[in-house]
C-alpha cells in the first residue's frame, strides 16, 4: 500500500492534501490505532469528515422532506399520479398526475442534449486540436462566459427572439414530417413558438458551455505520447483525433453530457417563460406546450399555502429529484472506468 | 525498400531558441546509426526532424535539408503525413493505443493507409509480430487490449506497429530507456534482426547499447546551457569507441563528463 506510506511520511504541515484521501483513511487509522495521533491531524480529520457528512445529511434531509410532504397528498390524489395528464389542485378535490410534465421535461431535455452534444464535441475538438493557441484562449473564455449568462436572460431571448425566429422552421417541420409523432400537431398553437421545440433549442444553448468545458479538459489530457504515436504512423490530424483523442475522451464527453442533461431537466425559469399553457394532453410532439416539473412548481410557488395542494407539487418535485438522481448515477457509472495509462 | 537518409545543414529551433546547429550526417541503408550524447544535446530533436515529427511541437521549425534517397522531405509540396508513413518511429515510452486490441495496434498504420482487405491485414499483422519477436507470446490473444502486455512486450508491439507499414527508415528514440534489462536485450536482438531489412537510427543514453547494436555512431554535444547542440563527430562505432577523432568524444565515452 504505497498510499499509506505516503500519508504516514507526510510532514505535519501538509495535511491539506489528505482531505482527498479521506475515503481510505478510516481503515488505516484502525490499523495503527495504538500509535499516538498528532493533534493537527486529528482536528483536520474531524473537520473534513464533518464537511463530507454535511452533503450526505443534506441529500437525505431533502429526500425525507419531499417524501413526508408528498405522501399525504399522494394518498388524497383521486386520479392516477403517474398516468394522468391533468394537474388539478384547486377546489376541494385533488386530481393530479405527472404524465405530461414528465413528457415535456424529458422531451425538451433530450432535444437539448441531441442538439448540444455534437456542437459541444465540435467546439471542444476545435479548441483543443485545431484552433491556434491565441484564438483558443479567447474563444474558450467566451464559452465559459456563456455559462455565466443568467437563465432568465436565456428565457427572454427564447420568448422574444428565438421563438418567433424559428417559427417558420417549426411550421416546415410540422408540414413536412407531421406524420412522425415528434413533429405532429401539438396541443398549443405554433404561433410564437411557445413549445417544447423552442425550449429544447434554448436549453441546448445553455448546455453548450457545460458540456464543452468538461469535454475540453478531458480532451486536453490526451497523453502526448498517444498523439505522437498516431502522427508518427502517418495519421492525418483527423485520423489522429479519431484514434487517440476521441477514444480517450469518450467517457468524459458522455459524463459531461449527462451532467448537462441533469441541468436541462432541472432548468426552470427559461422554460417557464417559453412554454405556452396547454389545455389538452400531450401527444409526444415537439410542438406541444405545457410545463416541466420545474416550471410547473415554480409557477405555482406563490400559492403554496394549503398543505395538501402544496404536497401535490412536492410530489412532482420528488419525481424530478429521483430523475436527476438516476441521470447522475448513469453519468457516474460511465465516467468511472476511465483509467488510462499515460 | 530500405533507403538512405542524408541530413544537410540542419538548424533546428523551438520558437526563438536554437536547439541544434549545423548538423550534417549520412545514414546508409540497412545499417544501424546510433546517436549518443549528454542530455539536452539535441539528439532526440535531430531524430524527430528526420520524419518531420519535430514540427508537431508548437513553434518548432527546421532549416536545412533531409534527403530520403536524394529527395528532400522538407521540399515544398511534400506532405508530412506521407513522410511519416515512409519513415517510422518508435518512442521512448511504449505507446500502444490503449483502446485497440493487439492486432488492431499492429495494423493501425495500414488501416490509416486505407488497407481494408481482411486477409491481407491478418497476414501483415502476423508478419510484423513475428518480425518484432512477439508473435509467439501473443498469437493466442490477439484480440486482448495492447495495454495488457508488459512494458517490454508493449515496446515490441510498437516496433511491430512501426514495421507493419514496411517503412524505408525506422527511427527509435531511446526505445529501451523505460525497460528492464531482459526486455532491453530482447529489443537489441530485434534491432540486429531488423537491420537486415531496414535502415535504423537509434537515440540512446546507454553507450554500451550504442556499442552493441550500431554500425556507426554520432556523438552530439553542447557548449553550455542555452547553447545549441552540435554534431561533434560521426564515424564507425568501433572507431568512436576505440579511437575517436575528437577529445570531447573521448571524454564522454570514458565517462569524464556527462
């Protein structure tokens, strides 16, 4: 166990790094339990352990909060929570289902992902492989800046600029490919573009910097000897990228995309501003309106007073919570086996 | 197939820094030429200009000519990709492509050159692996990843990958420096075999190795830190190690510095 040696031989002033090794520390402490502990080491260990616990406790508490508040409302629900599209919490009787919210959330996020993934991949490749250094710097900064734009601004842009601008495209798709469910007539008017399609495009722009920046860092770490190996074999630039950079960065790119998907699933204000209210169930079309989990909850937030109707929204939040959990778990499992020998 | 290589008046730069000055040398075909000299003397840099790998480093450039059987590989209109397909290279640290199988590693160069015929690829893979003395060790696991081999095997895999495309010249940049003595011996034996068919240039820190494997030896040196490296002399290996023409060479070989 070389890690142990490292920890033991580390001088007292340098505990800063041991934080990252917290995972393995417990067993080691037991192994050499009889040895005297240095005070600084002990204090730091408790500090880092506490910090680690905060995260766990927070997640568990949020989960519990959602569950406890949601259960009474779920029990009082007079319709099927999973398959009903209506979300009626007014009046005396609760009748709420999440079908359409799930559909709108997933469709808009997936559309965003499908649009953002190839473009992000292209930007990351351009920045790391093709752009001259000076350009890559400024350009990379610009991409990061995109991540700093508040989502309410993206919402404004979507409603006022993008929606009307891509309305003709949407009409053409609807007219030409209307036989395909995703492009069939939606439950809101195409006018103004207040539908999943527009929301998906806006979300895609929001995902670009997230996916790009992570992917860029992974691509940048492609071992030089791999790159030179390919070039020395007579690979062109693109062939070099295909044989070394892409295989090396693939899992990182997928993990970055999942990270972006998590973000898209939870995006609230931009989607809320863009989507028009629907009065009939979703037909799994990009031209449907309605609301996502997040936008539905946000739009009702000002009226949370009665516990039972509020609990209905919390139940919806619980589903979103679980959905993002699953997406993140998938991202983790994909990102994990990335152990390359340099 | 094996070709001769002539470098003329090479001046090599990294940005404004001149790494190597005025190198002229000739590498005859089917012959092993060793580059020796202290660290930083530019021997690897010279090697990398011989297949236009030097210019992969940002800001790097080369003045002078490198003639492959009389044709300048730095002439206008010559594609460095074609040069590297003709002049193969093996690196200091074994660098098989980790996501590819052993076989795919060997035929990677042919695939790049557009060969698709499966039986031809199988045939070349076997011939190259036999040529690199690796066939007997891996023939039963050709579809395992290249990274699953030991360091010495990985390096021979890289040699197999380089010779699979039947290069006119094979450049080796300290191919044994990351290997144990037994693997080193295997590679040295292999070099002795390969020189029957290939022109080989090898950079090495190990003078015994240069003495063992090479026919001619070039000694590089630099006057001081920040000064460009220079070729001090190039001659038959026997002569360099027994009766060198320059005092600096003798000092280096006898271990008086470096």
